[in-house]
C-alpha cells in the first residue's frame, strides 16, 4: 500500500475535486448564488427591486445594468432577488426529496420480496406520469405559492434517486462485509444504516446536485406558466413577461433571467460530474 | 447531433413552403384570425365572443343590429318585420320571412335543406331552457317567458325532456307566425333575440347528430361550414341557398364618404370563402397580419408602437402598405370588484373609497392601454344611455393624501390592522401585470395585496361560490342598454348570478327594479343616471377603464366598420382582388 492511501476517502475526494479547475469555478459560482440567496432572505445589502425608479423599459445603462421593466423597476435587482426563490426551491425540494428517495430506495433494495414489489410499483407509477402534469395538478389542488412549489417538486423528485439507491443496496447486501456484519449478530437496522448506507453516500451527494438544478428549472417553468411563485421576482415570471416585450425590442429581462438560470444550472451540472469522479472509490488516489 | 441538425433544416424548409402558399385570386377569400379555440357551434352555448362570431356565420336570429347605423339599432333579420307588441308590453307577435331555407344536410330528407318555420324558433328557445342541456345563456330568459321556468323545472328530473308539452309563453299562430308571452315586462327582450343564444336550429339536425351536433352546424346563415379543426382552422364557403339579403343602403351620415355604401343593395354575403385561423399567441397574430396573410386584426398591446404613432395615427410604414386603422370606443368597463359578503368591505365604504383613490388610472391607461382608454367614472360606458357625461366621481383620480385620510377614518391608519388582501385574476401575462400594478398602488397607502392567478373556470368557480375576496375583470355589453350593466350590482342577482361582487344596496335595488321594466324614454334615462351616480359614489368596485378597440385591416378589405356585436359582420365585408394584387407587392 502506498502512503497516499492513508488519506480518508473524503479528504482524497476533496483534494481531487479542487484540482479540477472547472469544478472549482462551479463550486465558487454555486457558493456565490447561495450567498446572494442568504442576503436576499435576510434583506440586507442588495439593490431594491420593488420601487419604480425610472420610466418604463429603459435600455441597459450605467445606472440600471439590465435596464428597467414595465413599471420602471430595476431588472438587475429582480434577477438578483430571483436567486433567492431559485436557490430556496432547490434546497427545500432536495431536503424533501433526498431523504424520501434514500429511505424508500434502501428499504426496497434491502428487504426485497413483497416490500420491493410495492415500492417498485410506486416508483414505476410515479415515473410514468408526465412530470409537468403532476406538478400542475399538485399546485392546483394545494393552491398556488411557494409552499406548493416546494411540495410539488419535493414529492416528485425522489423517484430517480430511490431507484438508484435500491439497485445499489441490492448489490451491497450480498457483499462480504455485510455477511460479516450478520455473522457477528448485526440486525437489519444496523446492517442497512450503519454498514451499507455510508457506502452509497456518494450517490446521494451527486444526486443532490442534480436534483437541485432540476428543481430550479422546474420552478422557472411553473412560474412561467403562472403556477408558481406569486408577488415576488422569479426568473420564470420574468421570462413570461419578456415573451411579449420582445416584440417591442425589450430583450434585457429575458437575457438577465435566462443567463442567471443558465449559469447556475451549468455550474451544478459540472459540479455533479466532478463529484461523481472524485467520489468514485475506484478512482481513489488517481 | 448532425442528424438532428439536418432534421431541423428539413422542418424549416417544410414550414417555409407551407407559408408561401400562393394567394388565390380566382375567388374572394377573407383570412381572419381568432385568438381562442372554439368548442363547437351550438348556439345555446355561445357565451363567449369568439364562439359567437363563428356561430353567427352559420346561424341567424329573428333580429340583428343594423350594420351601419349608430347608436345601435335593431332591425329584422329572419323576422319579416319588427314584432307587434301588445299594449301591456307582454305579448310579442313575430312573422317569420317566407322562403328561408336551412342549409343542405344529410339530416334532411334527400339531403335538401327545408324551409324555416315558426316551430323552429319555438324549438330553439326551448332548447335554451332544456334542463338537461345546461345552456350557458339561460340567464337571459330565466323568469322572463310565461311558463318556461315551470316547464324547465318539471323536466329537470324527467328521463326524457318533453318537447311536445305546450308552454304558455311560446305560441304558434300559423306556420309563419308565433307569439312570445312574457311573465313580466322585460323591455330588453328584443335584444335577446339578436344574440346567438336564440338563433334558429332545426330539430332534425339536432336529433340526427345527437352529441355531435355542435360539430355539424346547419343554419340558415350566409356561410356554410366546410372544415372545422378546433385548434387550427375553420373554413366556410358561401351558402348557395342563402336567401335574398341585401347590403343596407343607409347608415350614419359619414358612411357615404367612408365608402361604406359602395355595395348598397348588393346580395350578401359579398365574399366566396372565409378562412378563420386559430392563433392564440399575440406575436404570431401580428406577424401574420404584417405578412398580409391576415386581413383584420385587433392590435396586441406590445405591438401598439409599431402600429400607431402619436396615439392616434397609423404608423407610416403600415400606411404605405395600404393598411387602415379603426379606433372606436368599445362598450365595456374594466374593474376590480370587492366581495361584499366579506365583512371587511361590506359596511366599510371609506376603505373602498380609499383604495379607489390610491389607484393610478392615468399610469394604468399609459402602461396597459397606450393611453387610448377612457377612465371610467362609474359603471356605464359612454354611448349607452344612462352614462352621464358631467359626472366626475370624487373617488377616481389618484390622491394619496385623501386616500390615507380615508383609510385612517376606515379604522386602518396606514394599513395597520388590515389583513393581507387576496386579489384574484386570470393567468395571462397582462392580467398578472395588471394585478402587480394594483398591488404596487395599494402598497403606497400601506395595504398589502397578494396576487393569485387562476384559469378562467377557476376564477368563475371562486366568484360563484363567493370565495374570491377581490378580483380584476371586465364586462362587455351584451346589448346596448344600461340594464345589462346595472344588473351586475343588483342585489337579487348575487352569485352565482351576474352580481358576482354580491353588492347589496336597498335604494339601488329599488330604483333598478323600477327602471328595468320601463320602456326607453326620458323618465327611464333619469333613473338610469341616478343609478349611475350612485354606483360612482358608493364605490362597490374600483372602476378602471372603458377600453378602445384598436383594429387594423388591409387595404383590400372593404366595408369594415367597427360593430360591438360583431357576430354578423363578416357577411358585409368585401375583398377587392385587384387592389390586393397591387398591394401585396409592397409586402
């Protein structure tokens, strides 16, 4: 064994992650977005989006970097504040979807038999319903607003992860270390949560970063369709506004919102990829 | 990747070929655009403007609004003449024109359309009242025709609705004569007979097609349906068996000079074919018009600057192509309604007045109507008797100081103690923006508004169940009589009736009940004006605008004149093919 292998898996993964330049840039971008979201939530230090500061539809200039909207509000400030909605939707839906996905997937994979049958039926059923239809019906039932968006995206987001974890746990439960745990009298709970789960954690992390950006995109689509956030700046509503404004040559609202979304989704994708590479135990030490 | 790209190129090429389809100059064709899918052609469901416009091409009623005369005037259409009205105003005797044929259809023996008779009207009116069919126009006749409500109630639980049983108020005299008997005086009754709800259908056709009837319209009208795809397009051609109906030879004083009498005395319809494209989004509508492939279009809000300069003149680029502009006040009122079952608004007139004073009408007119609308002072638009020109509401016109003062007197100084109010609107971009604008205005006096967007059926459900706290909508006249507007504030009409704000005011109700059964005249106008002022001072709603209809049409379209009740319009339009050939070169 070489000296390198004495590093823990996590320390090794981190050092490999930061060596990848693009991953590092992406990580910084994500952190900046998160920082902005936190500032917007506590309402500190960010430009004001609510008041009309100039006449309508001013083109981008020195004072208003992305021009003004229909009511003379600063589009750049709206983009910035839109970050809050996007990031909070990403975070909250991940917090809902990931635990459900991990738990259900792990149970199905570990116990198999009729439990697996039932859970697999649910997974297949959920994934066969077109996502956007399900989202629309959930927001219609629960009324509109941020909470509905969280729940709607949260309870549809667990399916993919559950399927992945299920397969992985099935593989692991036949491994020698699990048999060893059985041999020394470990119960189901211990084997599943203390022994197997840490070995699939990397999948959870990678999935979180993908779940996060899917949620952001879905929020934008829902708001675009008028089913999402109401009364607060959201990139989706901005794009909806822009749809008609384009005819009079007002492109800045569309450009601002799309670019902000593009950047964060791209960053999450690159980060997800890099995480997958750096957390793969087979690539350890390379 | 590259395969997909090639696929894309092909898709574009096909689209391009599809669009450049050669214009046909052999027959007169009108290319129109409608912004909404049409469910079907059954007159008893003609509740929205767009369905009415299609139904009005195929079906006809006893009366219609004169195409040229203003103020709007009823003229006989399928009726031989205007009806004889009994002295008590309760019995209306109609004679039906002879020799009017239904369009050919396989529902008739030998496929030949038969003659229209008095029975057809009696049958069509009964269909509106049929409890199983749930016509969306029933409100129009509810409680108005003697015995009709009883017949409806009796058949509500019957297995099969009995059309053979006589109804007192619908009486056949002979094949071409019949009588309506009203349960109580209803001077607006004749207007109902010009609305698509009451247009004549043939029993054989309804029975032949059953559930599918709405897809196989067979009327007596000027056009016959060729092709119907409810999400794409509708094609009609001239009805070959259409009766001798002529273009009017008199109109308003200015019509002669405007060339609107050039076709006077010619047989209608004037074009051979009508193509109606269903285009939901406003940008493609505009581009189609710009390309010359649509003949007529209401100008979308965001294209206003491309079409009009200085707020009233056609843009030179468009004038060069021979395009023409029509700007006419439409008979409508936009408003934000309070729900008067909500204790917050019910007895707190000062809160309502404060909110009305906080609303910025001038800015709203600029942002949403390009300064073409007229700020509403009360409920009735100009052009309908009952609108009082001199009246200026003390609560219209932004005055924040006054608004804050009233809000304090209402018990909510600077909005303190007032819960967040929910504003309901439909989910379109412009409606949402109007909601945001309203919320922004209210924030200036400390009132918090939450905007909730709905589909149209959701909004209707909320207002019908009285659960919408505030909502922003508009009302367009069904007929040019103030009764049609005042009814929206009449207590007994509360939800699910037309008074969706559930406003109740004993004095208002009393005057309305008195005025609504009076024949037109100075006495009634005086009462109407009294109601108009009351509706202004009491602020049951925050009034918005009376909008202006801005329409552009191509140089080859002849006889275009704005008509509020426009379901009969297309038969009067003409197309000048020579002019079209020339003008299209400039596109």
